[in-house]
């Protein structure tokens, strides 16, 4: 687990689909050894029901997730400079993260991940799109941070 930072912030547009999925899966895979949070450029949306459903399929609980924005983080005293790594899952979040972190010494990475929110006609087709996003995120987590931590991961 040598490539795993001590703190990671995942971000996307609304903190309702991709970044909460990444946060939940990171916690599941790497346990308490990493401080993990997520945020969005905006926070006007609640956690997405399809994101909750496809993460529940793999044992990741998202139903209690509270969406928050970068502005909320600053208001609540959660300073971006406290994170070792910011992972952006959308172009808008990458622009905002780079703007907010330009004076900090920290890594900002962009992981292009499918936004499933407008895809699919009907429940099953939508679930398939969200599963595809979930699997993209999981593959990127494993590629970037290595195999899951044994004994420390889990709920």
C-alpha cells in the first residue's frame, strides 16, 4: 500500500453519484488507513438512488451520504490543504480543484469517468450505466492504489 496517500478527496459536479461512489469504495477497499471524503462543485442534489443501489450490490452503503460542495467544505473548516491527493472525476471539478489548490503543494489527478445520470431508458438500462461507472471507478482505484488492504478494510 505504498502508493496510498493518508488523505484523499474525490470530487465531481454534484457530489451525488461519482464522488460518493469513489469515496465509499475507497473506504471499503482501503479501510481506516486512509482519510477519505468527497465533494462537488455544487451540492443542490441529494445522493442518487441508482448510485445507492449499485453500490449496495457490492456492499458499499451510500444512503446516509450528505452531498457537499467545495464551498461547504470551506465553511465547515475542512481545508483542502489538509489532503494529500484530490481526485477529480469530472472536468468541472478538475477546474475548480486546480483553482482552489493553486497555492498548495498537493497532487490533483483527473480520472475521466462516465457520468451515468442521463443514460439508459428504463430502470435496468439505467442500472447498467451506473454499474459501468462503478466498475470504472473500482478499476481506477485498484490501478492507482494497488490491492485492497487485508484486515483493515471493510465496514
